């Protein structure tokens, strides 16, 4: 990934990885810029946010 522009594939990967780990500032910036420009990925990210919140509500192991 060079520069700030990323593809939808990269955006999906970052959203998925964001479930497992903290994204770096650069990754978050790239993702946010992509989500602003891309409705499909923005919706995907919204669904993952719901999933993330649901997972957080589960009791730990
Ligand atoms: Zn996209």
C-alpha cells in the first residue's frame, strides 16, 4: 500500500483486522479516507462496528 489511497480490498482487510488489533494511525487515516469516498465499504464498516460492539458484550472466555 503506497500513499493514502487504498482499494476496497485493502479497506475490507483493514476493517477485519481492526476487529483483532488496534490499527496504526496511518492505517486508520487510510481507512477513514476510503470510507468517506466509498459507500459500499462504509456500510461494511458499519456492520463490523455492530459486530464489534456485540463481541464486546460477550463475557470473557
Ligand atoms: Zn471501498
